């Protein structure tokens, strides 16, 4: 790996000062190599022992023009970002918490939700390699469920230049070896290790996810429809009558898929409706 392509340590160290820690406290990241099977993703790795949010750090690093596929990974993400105002909880040293910097300028602005689909599928496929006999599903818009409980979450943040997509930061949190969760999450969250009673190699799981993601990014430019089919195959409730909640009212509907803008299409009797994030809930997952 060409060391000259790395961002300077001093640049990263200055970027890693966060206001919610002591004013003079700086976390010193390590630029390192990992044994990954990818060609682009993760070929530059920035590793931190702890940070508030890898997505936040990735955004701050954009001014230094990091190369395609730069991976920011931490052992302890103490203020991880989820969808909207949600927070991602992860026990230090037991899970995967990381962000990727991509420049998918070929994706039209009206189709950017395809990155949510792709990221969710990469996690779903990667985890299936390690848990082939377990129930894994994608929950719209971009969670992954293991045995009907959340094992992974994805946050995609896009930066536009005018109306054109310029950069995407894809943050992922995967519960790998965590065995205990806060009481409020015990019925909703799980981990690979908790379900399988086995301790997984973090880098092996990371490698599986990144290999699938890189492969699908390549396919995306050639056959985006194939990605949609794979997403629907993995999607919880697709073509099934399931309980849902809209405006505080529980009803049953059938998920028919997503529009390019990411809105979820649900059939209620003879009525087809589309929902944005937070406009519809899964009542069993509250």
C-alpha cells in the first residue's frame, strides 16, 4: 500500500478534537493496514481507539480529499449516530463501528436511496456468510435483523454539489460479540455472538461486508435492477400481510417495495400508499 496516499497524522489528530470531551484531549488515530480482500474499500484505514462518531470524523476529513473507499473505524464509538435523532449503542471492543467515504457521482440525485439498499444488502450478505442457518432480514429503511431483532444499522449521509451527488459517507454499526444491552434494548437488539454463542473475528466479519459492498458497487453501474431484486428478497414483510402502525393506528398492510427516492410502498386493501422515514412504524419493533 502506498503510504504517500495517506492523510497526514497531524491533520487527523487536529480533526479528532471533540467539544464533548476535555478541551485539551485529543485522540491519536493510527493509520494502518488490514488484511482485507477488497481492491478499493478499506485500502486506506484510519483506526481510532475511540471517537464520538466515525461519520462525524469522516465529514470533517472531506476537506483533505480522502481517496475513494477510505475506512474510518473505531473500537469505541461513544456517541454514534442513527437515523434522525437516534443514537447507536455499542460496547467498546466488541462490535464493528465504522464509516466509508465514497464518491459515487454516477448516481442520479433521485436514486440516492440505492446506497441505503446496497449497504443493507452488503451487511445482510456478509452476516449470512457467518450465520448461514439463522434468520436474517433487512428492515426498511436500512436496518438488519437477526432472529427478528436488530443486529446492524446503517446511516448514509450524502453531500451534493448543486443537484449532483458528490460524496457519500456510509456509517455502519454491527453488533458482533456484545452479550449485554441496556434494558430498553434487550427485546429489540441482539448480536451475532449472543445468538450463536460464539465469538466472531471482527476483521473477518468486516471483510465479508466490504467484499459484498465493493462487488455490488461495481454491479450498480451495470445492472441496478438486480440490486432491487436482491433487496426485496431480503426485505422484511415484502409481499406479506404484516402489522404496521400509521398515525398511531395499528393496521395490516403488504409491503410492495420502495420507490427510487426510498419511500416505502404499502398496500392497505385497495389503497397503495407511500411512506417516508418515521411516517410508518413496525409495532413489534418499538
